[in-house]
């Protein structure tokens, strides 16, 4: 049996953020995650680091939290943020009367919203519709959710935190009305793990209702599914919002060489309901046209969906439900030692973690203060290390690679120096062999999908058509074994990619998918019997 003080359930941004905060305050903690880190909601959103302007009219408190946390995340997670700024644009379909409410709300929330001339907005964003009537500049930014969670995990590990990925919590153990432990199952081996603890933080996102149910609690949590569309073009340099009350399909967010349009809102009974539909994709295109008239001419890379963990004690649902976060101390319901956190946004993950850890510290009689707002997640690479790395990594991707690797940079660089060469395996995302091999050798890596979540392998233009085959070939050559055979690994990886491709399978995307099919189904007989050497 393992022993610790606090068990955190949920390996998304809030859960990992809570683990980091606990360990920085000197409280022993273990985190359980049923998949890999950033497995759920934290990897399935539009990547917007909110300025708060979206919420100023209907929820000014949330808006103030967003702008404050926006500035904090920029400081502590510099490597995860692209400071793009954002525009709120009034289209002919939007109500002009909303503008005054927006301006007043931004002022009250402390958000710097400056109106600029439409001509200047079109000069800065030439693909924006010339029909827009008013434009306001706000401090929106973009954030890489995968990297933000990973860097929080690195910081937590540096402070003594322990993470058990692919461990699903199956029971909350109680004694005399108090939490005394958690039971989990290793989803790969089937082994049962018992962890004795004093407190449990339920940060399981859309699964938080199920976790609470294990302790005999009934909470009003309603998963809400949102679909997003990824374009293979960066046709805007800034986050572009419709200047109207929050609705479907009214945000365009640039990331690297792509742009994401989102989102929809649909109630669901399943926290893992992450399958988009072609109808939703077409509807998003319709809604996006008033901002970017040529949106249908851009190639769609894929569609994906995630679920929002909306806390709905009053019965509200969908867009009417609050986007704020809620902390529930279940001692008020007769169960001591369990605290749940519901709702919220990735932008406020650090604040959410701080507040829930504050509550736990009060229970434990622990007086250490939170330091997560002032200490960087990972250190910047020094000039000497970057100079060494320049010999083994392409210059055009050097800073991108260094920012992505964080604490792992020295180890990956050492591996690259030991190899005869360090070729690029994923050219779209600038991922090299040394990085892939290092991640593949980690105990928590079981598949190409795990490597993808750590490195962005296969998330670019080809969607794994070329880099997946290169990866399994290189790993086999270097003697790195994953859980599955090379053929099965490629099959599962491409099937996961296919899950986001098939809902927008027309035009250039259909042509590329046919190329992938020809490569893998025909040349490699991927859908046929496994080759003898793969058995």
C-alpha cells in the first residue's frame, strides 16, 4: 500500500496545478489520471488564453479572474503562450446596442479594450471581412494546453510530486465519515493500487460527478460537448471574436501554422462524448463566415470535440450555465476529507488549484502560502545549452524545441549528442528523433499517442501519414519497444487521427486521406494480417 497526505484525482490542468501547489507548500501528494496527462478537457479546447472580455457583460467576476490569470500565466508559463492579442469585431449580423455594454463591462473588469479604426483592423488582418463595423483590441492570447499541463507536471515532479497515469480511481475508501484512502486500477496491467491518505481533491473535470458518486455523493455536474474545427492555414494573426453575447462558433484562434474555430455547445450524458459531427462542422462554417468570408476555401485539417464540466445546481444548462468554477467541501454533506472542484476554464486553472489547495490546507492545519503565481513552471534554456543544441537541431525549430522540452532539454540534448545524427521525424511540428526516443523510453509512455501528447507528433499537415511510419521504424532500429507491435501502434495511431478527419472529408483533405490509405492499407497491408515479424 502507498501512503501520502493528499490524493489528487484528475490529470488535467487543474489537477496537475493542484499537485504542483501542494508539493510547493510541502504537502506530500499523489495524482491519479485514468489516461495520459492532458487526456481530457485540457487538450480539447480552442487554446484561447482569455482576456475575460468574452464574459464582461454576463459574468464580470469571471472576467476579472480571467484578465488577472491571463497575466500570471504569461509570466509563469512563457513557453506555453503566444501573445497574439485579440479583436472583438461587430458584424452586420450583430446588435450595435451590445457595444456599450461591452465597453462598460471591460472597464469594470479592468480589461484594456481599445477601439481601433476598421481600416486599421483590416490592414492588420486582411482576411477579416470588410463588412465589420467596429473593432476593439483586447489582451487575448493563445496557450498550448498540452504543453501547459506538461510543464506543470515537470514543476510538480521537481518539488516531489508523484503521478500515476493510466491509473483509474475505482473506489473512495471511508472510515467513520472520513476519507481514508483511494483504490485505483492500472489500466495496462490490471493491478490494483491502494493509497492511504487524509484528503482527496476531486479535480476530474467532466468525470468529477462519477468520482463524487464513489463516495456516495450526488452532485449537479452536466458535461457539455463542444466541437471545434482546425484549419491548415493561419489566416489570422490574432484571436478574433464576434462582438456579441457568447455563442457558438464565434472565436477564431491562431496556433502556430493553423487556426481553430469554435465552439458548439450541446448537453451530453457522457463525459467521454468527444465525437464531432459533419453537421456541426458545416454549422460552424456558416457562423464563421461573417468574420472571414473565405472560410470555406481554407483546407480543414480535422474536427474534434471535448466536454466542459458545467456545475449546474440550479438546473441551468449549455450556454446558460455559469462558466465560473465552484469548490465544494463535502464535509458540509457529512463526508470529511474530500473537496471537489467543478467548472471553470483553462485560463483560470492556476487560481482554481490555489483555491482548492487553500481549502485542503485549512483542513490539515497547514499554513504555507501559495507560490504558484510567482515561480516559473520551467526555467528558460541558457545560452550555452542552446549553442550546444544548435549543432543537433534545425535552427528554425531550435527555440520551439527548447520551449517544448522544458526540464527535459538537457537529457534530450545528451541523447542527440550520443547519436550519429538527429533527423527530423515529424517535419510539420519540428520533432526530432532524439526527442521521440527520449519520450518513448519514459515509463509512462505506452503508445504513439502518448508520444503525440508530449511532442505534437502527427498533429501537423500530414496528420501522421508520414511521421508515424518513420517513428515506429526509428524506434525499432534503436531497440525501443512500446506496449503494442509496430504495426498495431501505427494502426491505432492512424485510427485516432482518422477520428478527427472523417467529419470534414472533402477537397484537399479527402485527397490526402486517400494518399494515407494507399500508403498504409495497400502498400503495408495494414488492414490485413499482421506480418510475422510483428507477432
